[in-house]
């Protein structure tokens, strides 16, 4: 089973600053990595897939990078609506079982 | 507009059963894989199960295998999750989600339905 580990668990950032979130896979998942944003009381929203491709309607301030076992989600200039929990998810294995990381909460500093 | 609407959640006693439904609209339901993902109160996302487009292939998380059954009715544009032998640790919001991008990431989600297992 592929284990996804996100760090840090909580990230305190001021509006306008840059946020860098990390996700590590226990074995290579190639570029089969997605990022989601979840706000309180809402369903998750897909941000990034294929490690670096923004989903439809996602602002350019969100970017993803990495491959293999190390991945990063960067929010270049945090807006008020970006304070949320972010999850990574791998989709490399077969039979197809998706695995999510434990999440990183981005909070206002 | 893609819409996924879950229903069927509620309070059930340990050992009981519940069937969740997810009504889909706004896309060609029969063409896409569907998934169930759950989230215990205050916790992270956990994948539960998936089904392929025609219902001939399914996968389950180890924690629910043998107790939960995913199915779909493409004529009714509806996804189901039959949950048997429920345990307290199955308490969660259950989301249905789909992958329309051709890869196994979830681009549309429902609003979720809460299942509470308690005596």
C-alpha cells in the first residue's frame, strides 16, 4: 500500500505571502498525483492533477511540482479564500485504490 | 452543470445496514468511473470504493471489504453504496465523486451525506 505523508500539518501564513506545502509518497507514483482544497463544511475541490496541471478554473497562483516520491503545492500569494485544508492524493497503483495524505491546514498568521 | 447529490445517510446502530445513493446529472454518467470517499468528523479524506463505467469492476479499501458493496444503475444515473455490519468507526460524511478527466483523480464531488453509527 502506498502511504502519502503531508507536511507540515499546519502552516501559518500572512495574506499575500507564499505558502509551500509538501507531500511525500512511500514509493514512486510517477506524476500521478493530485491536490485538493477543502473548506469547512464543503466538499473537496480538485486543484492540480498530473502533479502540475491546474484543473479548470483554478487560479494561476496555485502551482504544483515534483515527481516520483516528492511533491510540492505552492500558493504564490495567499488570498483570504485560500485558507483551507489541502490534501494530496496518488493514483498510480493497480488495482486502483486511491490514497490521500493526511492534509495540511493553511491558517491565517 | 455537473451535479452529484448523495442521500440515505442517518443514524444506525452498530451491526446495522444502510444504503447510500448518489444521483448524477449534467454529464454522461454511464461513461465514467465513480468513487465513494469518506471523512470522519474532524479527520482527513479516506477513499472507500470505486466502480468502473459499466459496473463490471470494483475495488474497495481493506477497511470495508466484505462489508460494503458499490453498484450503479446507469439507466437511473445513480450510484449506490450498500453498507452492512456497520461499526462505530464507519461514522463519517460519505462523498460520491467522479473522474471525468480519464485519470483517477476526482474532479466532481457531491455535498456529502452523514452516516452515524451509534447505539
